[in-house]
């Protein structure tokens, strides 16, 4: 009788041990799965945004410098803005730059319910790290999410253009 | 003898249970992996499409080359494009695409189809209008450049570049 009870207990112990092993393996698998699927908040490069930045920098603005028909590109206008120069018609180069970019972005990256992206941000900096001077930061709209793509264009005179689109 | 048979049965059941567990876990893991392969395939197709757009934008029939200052990328010569539109019959099989359109995005005055009559105050150029709406369209931003003059040529000409979108359609496989 006592031997029979001992046998039953042994069977139960083995079942408990087996169940514990299964549970431990399941937990290890779950942890491994969670780590491998964790999304990091990295900004991945986007060729579309890179093309947009290159095209944006080539855009001919309404600001003429030195002569009445020497209309400068956005690229050149950023340099003029960094030197605080004025256009031939008396407008401040940074104002022209800001207005032009705002209108361009509102048309090109219009945020609607059906659009893929939910926000964007453009930053133009001057200087080298660790203390670059911010020339323009107010070209932004929408909301910033954890999924984003961006691009970066270095210009002459240590200016840098960063653009991020949030999805 | 019976004891040995019981032991063998216990071992057999345990092995079956472990095998079943690992098969289920493996299937779960595989289904997650397969979905990530699908995402990779889609990303690869998107990458190939973007390469096709870049190839077109930089091809001699479209590209600005060194016409507008320094050699620029993502730049399409508006005047070349108009000339190409007039002679498009000779280029129908060159690029392996169904349709090519260029839309002026900024500043956008209108979306009228460009002709020799309304150039450059127009908004859109369609190279293969007979294939309009066929296939999947992909697009990228480009710079659309031309020589402009506020007082009429040849007085005070200057380079004018505007923001546009190059759209290409290809037939789905």
C-alpha cells in the first residue's frame, strides 16, 4: 500500500517537473520573440525625401541678389540668410526663404486623412557640432510619431538641411 | 515486464508531447518570419521602382545635365521634355514603362496639359496619353528647369527651376 502511494507521488512529481520545463521554455521563447520584434525609434533613410530635398534646393526663389534678374536658388538663399543679406527689392533673405519653404511644404506634403504620413519637420542648421546654430526651425506640421524617415543634405559654408517625415 | 511497458509508455507520451510543443512553437515562429519576408519583398519592389525613377530622371532625354549651372541630380529640362513629347513615337519602347508624366507641383498655376501653345504656363506633361491610367504609378520629386525671361527673350534671361513630380507607370506582373 505504502509502495503504491510512493509510486503515485513519483508520477505526480514527474508531471510537475515536465510542466515546469514546458513553462520555462515557453517563457524563454516569449522573451526572445519580444526582443527580436522590438521596434527601435530609428530614422531610416528615404530616397523620396532625399529627392525632394535636392529638388527643393534647386528651386528658383523670388529673391534676386546683386542684379534685378539674378534670382537665386533656395541653396544660395540659405547661404544669403546665414549672412543676413537683403534681396534687391529690400526684403530680408530669411523671410523670403521661410515664406517660400512654408508654401512649398504645404503643397508638397499636404497632411490629410488619406495621406500616408502624419507630420513633417524641416531644420536648417549652420555650424559644426556640437553647437550648430539653428537658422530655421518653424517648418513643421502634423504630429511626431515613432515611425519616421528622413534625409540630410550638407551645403557649403557648413549649413545642413535635415528633413523628417513622420508616418 | 508490465513495469517496463509502463515506463516505455511514459517515455513515449513525453516525447510526443515535447515534439508537439516544439512543432507548435516552430509554426508560430515561422508564421512571424514569413510575414517579415513579405514586408522585405514589398520593400525590395519599392526600391526597384525608385531605381527606375532615378534612371529615368538622369537619362539624357530628360536630364538637365550641366545646362543650368553645375551638374544637378533630379533635374528635368522642361524644354527637352517638350521636344521629347513632340517626337515621342520614336521612344515608345525605350524605357520599358507604360506611361510617363511630369506634374508641376510648386508653384502650381493649373494642371493643363502642356502644348507648344501654352508652354510654359501649364501644369502637366503626359508622354503616352494612350496608356493613361494603365498599370501602377510611382513617383518622385524632381526639379523642372528652363530658361525664363520676364521681358521676353533675349532680354534678361535667367534659369528658372520649379518643383515637380515625375510619375511613371508600369504594368503589374
